C-alpha cells in the first residue's frame, strides 16, 4: 500500500511539473545558452579597466601619464611610466600595466582621471591559469596609432600656440591704439 501511495505522489508531482512547463511553453526565454550566447550587460557594470578612445585623440586614448590613477589605487595594481614626446605640452604613457588579479573594481582610478580616458571593459568572465593571465597591457590596442596621435596632438598644440600669439598680439595692438587715442 505504501508503495502505491509513493507512486501516486510521484505521478502527481510529475503532472504538476508538466503543467508548469506547458503553462510557460510560449514565454520568451529568460536565460541564454552561455557561452555560445551572451546576455547583454548593463552599461554600469564594472570590470577590468581600459583606456578608452577620446575625441581629442582620434584612434587613441588621452592619457597624459599624470600618475594620479596609480597613486589613488588602493590595491596598487596600476603601474605607469611616461615620456614627453618632442613638441608636446603633455606627456604620453610609455607603459601602462594593470594587475587585474588585485583590482577590486572600486572605480577610484576612473574618478580621478583628469582626461576621463579610463573606462571598464565588457569582459565579465575573465579566467586564467596563471597570474600572468591577469596582467593587462593597456596600451596594446593603441600601439599602432601612437605615432599618428602624437602628430595630431603636436598639430593641436601648434594651433593653440598660434591662437594664443594672435590673441596676445591683438590685445597689445588694441592697448597701443587706446594709448594713442588718449593723447
Ligand atoms: S578600479 Fe580601483 S582597484 Fe581597480 S585599478 Fe582602479 S583604483 Fe585600482
Ligand atoms: S589618471 Fe588618467 S591621465 Fe592620469 S595617468 Fe591615469 S589614465 Fe592617465
């Protein structure tokens, strides 16, 4: 008798579960077949940091190697060296390394960056076998365009200098005219 009761209980449970399945058969799926498919992630999601392309430096980041992100990082996971290309007012980074194994994704480096050139990657399932797998060279994606960007920045600096000169000259001429009119 006990066995029949067990079978009846199992059958009821099975029919109940089938009912739930049938009820939701036409619903849109809420899961994806990862890793073949990936769900969209929120633009606010934090992950490993990266240098982002900026309008003022087409094809590249606008890091000026000020080291503020390196200094503020509570996990000491950023390491940067900078250099000043000839004819440029600001520095550029020569190396920019991130030890993502130590990063807590706190976002302080993004907050402090004066050129807003730090952002997050969209990679949310980073895995590796050795520590070296978590060392990121943040300049890697921009090496090919670096020379071009430095030249673009030189040109922008030359233009700004010429504008300042023209303004200074115009102001000096206006002052001289004023002085002449007063006599
Ligand atoms: S997000 Fe935080 S822990 Fe990660 S590199 Fe930036 S400052 Fe350091
Ligand atoms: S704070 Fe910004 S500009 Fe300064 S070194 Fe870091 S990424 Fe570069």
